[in-house]
């Protein structure tokens, strides 16, 4: 009985810790942004994959994303970056079929403001 109560207490503590984490705990890195946000939402075969490269962009690998993002990121004026603009504009917002959750857009903006310059090798 003591073990069962201990297991419940540990499970409750783990669940509580998980619930207290915020979206800001996610890493604002090129690898995370690519793998957790861009690949599943933007890199389908008919959109921005290495296969189709719609508008010349591919986000299905970190290497492809690095190459594609470099010209559309402006670390000096993050809000004017083409990537941020297409994710937030009202008309022709990307992705068309299901716009990204605001928490993902906020993470992308935090990345642009923070480590995008280094991650993309922008001078």
C-alpha cells in the first residue's frame, strides 16, 4: 500500500511538473524550429519539400531549411522577415490549410530575434 501511494505521489509530481512547463521552455534553435514546426507543417510533398521546392524553399531537413531561410530572415528587423510576415498576415497566410498556432509563431520570432543570425551564418 505504501508503494502504491508512493507511485501515485511520484506520478502526480511528474504530471504537475509537466503541466507547469511553458511553451517558452522549447528551444529557439534552427534544428528545433525545423523539426518540430516547419517539417510537419510546411514540408509536405506538394509544398516546401526538397522534392517540390515551392517558391524555391524546402524545410524538410535542417540543411535545406538553413539554405531556404537565410534570404527570408532579417535579424535586424525580425517583424519584417518574410518568414514571419507569411505566418502572420491575414491574406494568404501560411500554411494555407492550417495556420500555425500562435505559440509556434512566437517561438519562430524569438529564434529570429535570438540565434537566427548565428544559426544561418548571417553577417
